[in-house]
DNA sequence: GGGAGTGTATGGTTTTCATCGAACAGTCGG
DNA sequence: CCGACTGTTCGATGAAAACCATACACTCCC
C-alpha cells in the first residue's frame, strides 16, 4: 500500500534564499514573533507545537504569525498527528542573513 | 561676542547604544527609509541635505522618515544655514548591531 | 525687510497590520 | 462514529503608520 500521507494541505514555506531583506526585517520587527523565535531557539527541533508557546494572543493571531515566519524563511513546519511542530531554520537563515538572527536572539535585557 | 548659534531647535538624536533591536529593525523595514540609508551610504558625510534624496514622497513624509532614522540611531543631522545636512552613523550603528547595516546595504539586486 | 529656499508641525485621509470571535477541517482515541 | 484537540480561514474591528496639503519657522541673499 501507499504510505498514509496527511490529508491536510502542507504549509507553504519560503526558503531564506528567496526572501528579500525587507521581508525578513518586517517579520522580526514584531514582538510576538520575536518571542516565538526566541522560545524556538531554546527548544530542540520539532518538539514545539504551535499551541505550546506562551504568547498573549489568540490562536487565530498565532496562526497568522507562524504564516509570516514561514514566509520569511525563519520557521519550518511539519504535521505530526493533529499537531503542527516547528523548527527554527538557524543555519539556512544565517547563511542568507549573516548575524541577523543572533542580533535578535542575543538582545541584552537592559535594552 | 558670543558666537551666533542657530535659533532653530536642534534635532533630537538617539545614540545607537540606546536603541532597542526592535526599533532598529522597524526603521529598516520601510523601503523609503532604506533608500535614504543607501543613498547616504554612497555619499560623503555632511554633504546631503534632506531635500536632496530621490524618493517618491512629499517633504512632510520625508521629514517624518528622517525623524524615525534619527530615533533609530541611524542618522545624525546638523543644521548648516537653511539646510539640514545628514550623516550615516556607520561605525556606531555597526558596533551596536554588528552586520545589520551591511545586510541592508549589500542587498543583492536579484532579490 | 522682503522673498526664495529648506525643513518642521498640524490635521485629516488612507492603508496596513495585529487581533478577535466564530466557523471549519483534519487527526486521534475511545 | 463521536467527541476532544489542534490549527486554519473568514469577516470585522481597532490601532498604528504612511501620506498629503497646508501653514508655519528659520536662514540667507538682495
């Protein structure tokens, strides 16, 4: 038998190489999205579902933010049962935008 | 005699060290402002007045954009006669946000 | 001091974006 | 197959930001 693929539409991803700088900067200019990226950076890959993040927005807005992050080449998603798990595209993003992710992740708390 | 200072209010500047990452990213997420920064990078310091830039906005909006750039620690301004001349704060900004300015300036035309 | 040139401030319009509530679609376990 | 769970989509709302036209302030030169 053919393997049982998900009947759900796979999320559309943009590879960092295809992302304009403007798009990347705009994606990282939102505090909620930065929180998502930071928490993701502190977690093992493919371990965090979309709903597992501590952000003060409803799930509709959350879904939107993840779409923006995908479109900026920052996050990759995969369906795992009923959940959609995430991975930060560290290396690919670093190659396309050297230093940018580090700037956001290493923000000194005094700022 | 006391020297003849300008009777005009000096523009308020933010030093890059006091600027949050969010502010810097938001400032660089606008295409008009990026154009200003790029043209400024290609000119000698203190040689470009505000009105000398080729951007498709009125002078009111232009004035606003320069205020944002000042607030992000990207641009320094000085009054010179009736004109207000500009300077890109390359080194200071680079020290505070390593690599960020280069990312914006070296944007590959294929993107 | 009048007038041209340059930039800022103000008020109002338009656009963009983040957000929510509710409805919907897919997955899994009983 | 039903119900709980997860996430997306849709429509609407509110806030933020970009923009313009106008009016104003300052500088310089004649």
